[in-house]
């Protein structure tokens, strides 16, 4: 009796299809990983760009809000002058105020 090659051919064909599927799956997964890595790198670059932009804005705010700059603009552009004399604070007791009020009240009567 002669053996048939049909089961052997089917086994080889099935093995070939399985290996082809595994190889294509590996290539597909590898391409997907590379695309995800590329997206990650682009997202990190975008994040770093936004971070640098934010640091730049903070530096500009600090520069624009310095006292020296504000005083210079106030003097040169707005014509303001610095206050040189300060308000005098007097400390007086309530008794003295009441006595003065009584004296003034008596004078006006």
C-alpha cells in the first residue's frame, strides 16, 4: 500500500500559514511599537516646548513687574514724582483730646 501525501502536504501548508501569521503579527506589532515610540518622542518634545514657553513667560512677568522698571515708567512717561515727605503720626491720649474739645466747646459758647 502506498501512503498518501495529502496529510503531509496539509501539515506543511498549515505550518507555513501559521509561521506566516506569526511573522506578520511580529512585524505588525513592531511597526505599532515604533509608531507609539515616535508619538511619545513627539509628545515629549511638545511638552518641553510648552514648558520652555511657560518659563519664558514667567521670566517676562518678573522683568515687567520689577520695581525699578515701574518707577522709571511712572516718572518718565506718566510724569509722576516720588513722595519724599512721609505723613507724620501723632500719638495723643483720649484724655487730652477730650480736654481740648471741652476748651473749644467753652470758647464757642
